């Protein structure tokens, strides 16, 4: 009896080891690519990512643990322009790794571009994992449908509350997304560290001259510049994220779309509230000034009457 139990346990252990040995290790350079990938393939794979959601791809510093991830990777999915990736792959010594590059697909904040990323990853995985092609095709189509559904939902919300055509200034990563929503992007700017003094002045002037309601920064690119422009122009300052995982409870691309849309709505709403109350406050100030002026006139008349009475009294 004990022999059978040991034999059964041994078989389970070997089955577990075999199953994991067959799993394909996929390493994505960032969390949004990992999310796209997880929606396309789930079986017999492990999916990991290198760069945390709050980091900027251009300024990310790799660590020895990142090399370890590449060493064991079968597939690497990248944006195709990360300045540190080729060096990481070279140092790992993994010459057999298959790289799926998602280059020149635009900003995934725009839903149609997010679908292009999904299709590029789908096609690459279908070649790398031909035995899973049917599942990959089915899963990717389901995810593409979810992107369409979420896109229609947020666009309808913006239209229903009447926020289309509102004037916006934003960092360049979000121009296509905001114009797709129907907003009027009157100006945009590059990463803040690349802006000249004249560039900064032009953006500030545009915000004031166009009565812009919201200045939109990108969390991963820094938020000080947009905050300064918003403060100077009385616009709302809104911070988007272009990676899931950087904000609490925003762990997927679809949740990221929700988050950015909600922040946009909050920003416009706050701007409108401040404008309405500013008008009321100015009205109150005008009433107070009128009351003050009337009081001064009455006081002046009183003083004049008092002087006349005093003069009249002296003459008597």
C-alpha cells in the first residue's frame, strides 16, 4: 500500500515538473504588453515583465534580476525601441530567444492602436506557438471586442455629458486619444525635460489665450510642467498614466482607459465649477463695492451737512 502511495506521489511530482518544463516563458518589456499578452494566451505559458508601470521606458535602469528573466525567456515582447533591451539580451547570452517587436504602432492610449498591438502580438505568438494557434486566435478576438466595447462606452460618456469640443492642452502622447474623444487639443508638448524656455512660454500663452480648461500630463514623464501651466492659466491639472500598474487598482489596459477618462471628466468638471463660482464671486464683489460706494456718499453728505451746521452755528 505504501509503495502505491509513493509511486502515485512520484508520478504527480514528475507530472508537475514536466508540465512546467513545457511551459513557454514569455517576458514583456512593460506591463501593458504583458496585459495584452495575457489576454491572448494563458495556457502552458508564464508571462512576466521587466519595467514597472511607473517607469519611463527611455530612462529605465535595468538590474541583474532583469538579465535573469531574459536568460530563461523563450519569447521577448518589446516596443522595439527600448534603448536598454539589446544590451540586456546580449548580456543574458540567450541567443535563441524569439523577439516580437511592436514598433511603429503609435500610442496605445488610442483604442485602434491598442488593437494593432494586440494583432501584432497575436500574429507573433501564432508563429512562435503554432500548436496554440486556434486558442490564440479566439482569445485575441475576444480581447479586440472588449477594446471596442470599452471604447464605445467612454466615448458615449464624453458625448452624453457634453464635454466634446472642450479646449485641452496635453503632453503629446495623448493628442490622438483626446481628439478621438472629440476634444479640441489647441497645443501639445514633448517630454518636459526637452522643452526650451520659449517652448514653455508658448504653451503657457496658448493656455491663457485659448481659455483652456485642462492641462494633461503623463505620470511617467513628470508632472511639474503641466501643474505650473495649469496654475498660471486657472486650468485644471490632470495626470494620465499610459501604463497599468502605476495607479492603485488600475492593473489592466481597460482599467487604465477607465481611469484616464474619469480623471479627464473630473478635471473639466472642477474647471467649470471654479468658473461658475468665480462669476458669482465677482457679482458679490460688485454688490459689495456698490454698497461701499453708497455708504461713502452718504457719509460724505453727512460730513458736509455737519460742516454747514457748524458754520451756521458759529455765525450766530
